[in-house]
C-alpha cells in the first residue's frame, strides 16, 4: 500500500508512528531500525532530517542487514571484474602518443583504459545487481526490486528497509511511504490519521 504524506513545514516534519510489530512479517517487535530523509533545509545551521522508527523482529532485521548481499556486493564484484576486463584491452589498444610531439600525453592509454573500465564496470555491475535482486524476491520480498540500484542510490532521497520503502519529493513537499504488509499498512494509516492512495 502506498501512502502519501504532505509535509507542511519542512523545518518541522511530522513524527510518524508505525504499529508496534514487525513491519515486514507482523511478528512481535524485537528491534528498531529507521528510515531517514533529508528535508533539504537547515534549522540552526543543521540539516533537518525526518526519521521514522521501524519496528522489526530479529529475523527480518537480520535479513535487512544482509540485504547488501543482493544489492551492493553483486554490483561491486561485477563492476570490479568487468571493469578490469575492459581496462586491459582498452589500455593496450590506445596509442601511447596520439597528439603532436609538443603535447605531453604520458599515461593517456591508462586514462582511456580507466574511463572505459569505469563505464563498462558500472553498466555490467548494475545488470548483475538487477539479476541478483530479481532472483532474491522469494527471500527478501518484492520491495527489494523497487530499491534504487546502487549507482542511483547516490543521487536519490529514498530510504528502504525490508517491507517498507520511502521517498521524499522536495518539490511537492511529499513523503511517499510504501508498506508491503497490508495489515501493518492499514494500522499505520489509522495511527497517523492518513488517507490511502
């Protein structure tokens, strides 16, 4: 279920509450993790963040901590492996001195090889991450595929945990919260007097 919350004052975001049980499976709460969103404003020279405490059972919290195995790790391994594979031939194929003699081009093949390796590594690392994420749906749930790809997460104001994801859209002053477990989502809506979308 997707819920949109209007943030009237970015310097004083609302304190949203989730039911006191695991947001993913609905079992008894044993741990608390948090979603965090940068509001893009400052109060007393400190950036304003909106935090939502997310209750989880131990099993789901452990799964959440292990989710890097299907996001970050496949991306890094794929990017490194294919980046090196692309770097070597690109470096060997570029001439050592492609410019006139009065221009210093020492190391030019390594620069080109590095650039090619970086681009190929990012592209193929992302493809591998997408494949591994899709294969992990039975273990981590369908929201794992909605998490931003590792490379995109550097440029977004999203936060995701097992069973819940959130996105802050500053231009509209809206936080979108998506909760996979319908019962927990309904309780969240009632607790915070929100409207369903």
